[in-house]
C-alpha cells in the first residue's frame, strides 16, 4: 500500500526530470573541474548519453538507482516498489533492457561506455569517483593554444 494518494504520487512522478538531474550535475561539475570537455545528450547516439567525449569516442551515462535498478545489493535507492507491481515491474524491466541495448549498440559502434550510478555520486569524498573517471577517460590532453 502506498503512503500517499494516487494523485500525489502522480504529481511527484511528473516532477522527476530525465536531464540535468542532481547526480548528473555532480558528475558534470566534477568532470569539468577535472579539465575534460564534453557534449550533452547527443541525440544521434543510442540512449542519448549524458556526457559525450566525441574525439575520445567515450560516453558516460549517469543512472538513477531506482529507475535503472542498480544491481548492487548494498544500494539503498534501488529498492523494488511495494505497490502496483503489475505496473512497475514491466516498466523497470523495460528500462534495464533499453539500457542494455543502448550500451551494446554504442560498443558495436566502437564507443566505450561508463555507467555511473546515482549512489556513487553521493560520496562525501569523491576521490574514488575521480579515479574511476580518470581511468575511463585517460590522460587529459592539453591544447597547444594555451601556454601552461
């Protein structure tokens, strides 16, 4: 049984954004601060990745733990809904299947893919996330146009 009315739940769900979410903004600010430059949500790529590093042929998806059902058992946000299972289970399964298909299509087109989960952006010390991103993106290239 849900703790709020169906109209309140519906209003809550309408407010959930798909772009520029808090976890995505954390990753974008961190990556920018690290000196990497990127494009956002390229529509010509499968799944419209959150961050696209075109010359490197690498993309980053920032997935919400609930919406994409983070498989880590220690993740507190990836819980299964307790009400309206006939609605939620197929919906969340479709999200997972779509994610898998998009990642496979990107890899088939020689793109490298990193998925960062919402719970990974909530760390008080982002050193682990910085290390993961640096390992994925490689050394940052400096432009010869700007003296160091």
